[in-house]
């Protein structure tokens, strides 16, 4: 199922649920409708808070990028770079598996793994 279809279906369910709530609350009278909305608001806020506490969080620096089965790269000449892995800033996350071969000639630099510019090992 495509992303557009899922978003469309979710939007239809949301609109249908809102219309259903309006119809239900309009038939309840003002006092009972106010009590219903207060109860629903309390339960929703508690549920969202619990979900936030229970759901595992990924570190902000972990982008989750995965690089695997790349081709070969060749750097020729001074200052050139051949990389078949992952290059990023020091805070970039991700993993590298099964990369291709990197070859450097004439003063170039080759890397088949994880460069992470600026990070000290």
C-alpha cells in the first residue's frame, strides 16, 4: 500500500471520527457534552504521555542510514577521495556493511567504511 493511499485513508478515518463525535455530542446537550469532552481529553493526554514514556527513543544523532553492497570507487590525483561507505559530520549516525573496493592513486584518499568527518576515534 502506497504512502498517499495510507494518508488518504487515515484522513478519511479522522474526518469520519470527528463528524461522529460532533453528531454524538450535539445530541447530548451542553452539560453532558462538556463532561464527555473533559473525560476524553484527560484519557487522551494520559495515553499520549504513557506512549511517550514507553516508546524507545533513538538518539538525535542517529540518522539510521544504512549503506550496504556498494560498488567500487577510484580516486585519481591529489586531493581526490574515493569512498564506498558513509561520509558525514561527527554527529551523523548509521552503519556500513558489505561495501565495495576503494582505490586511491596519485595522492588521493580511499575509504571503504565510515569516515564521519571531524570525529576523533
